[in-house]
C-alpha cells in the first residue's frame, strides 16, 4: 500500500503530516509513503498549491491541508 503525499519544500504542515504517516506506518507495516514535490510540475502546482499536504491512497484523495489520521487509518483498514 502506498500513500502519496503531495508536498513542497519548506512546508511545515507537510513535514508534520509525514511524521504522522510514519507513526501510522508502525501500525500498518505494509504502508509505504512516497512524496511528490509539486514545485516540479506546473499542473500539480496549480492543482494542489492551496491544499498541501494532500494524501492519496490508491488514487483516492484521503486528506488535504491537515492530515486526517483517522481517515487514513480507515482507508488502510478497508484495503
């Protein structure tokens, strides 16, 4: 299972979300976290700039702005 986090350098909220996802990963050992720097793609920058961090699991946006850890856990439990 891969959680993709759309982020950008210097995003404090993104760093907090990644830390929380690391903790969630201790509960779900199959979870891998991948990051995508939206600054590297104009379309992603337009799509996500005002919403980062955005967490996507299996193509579904699970959380944006502030990590919803409960929603992430629920999604992982139902996968």
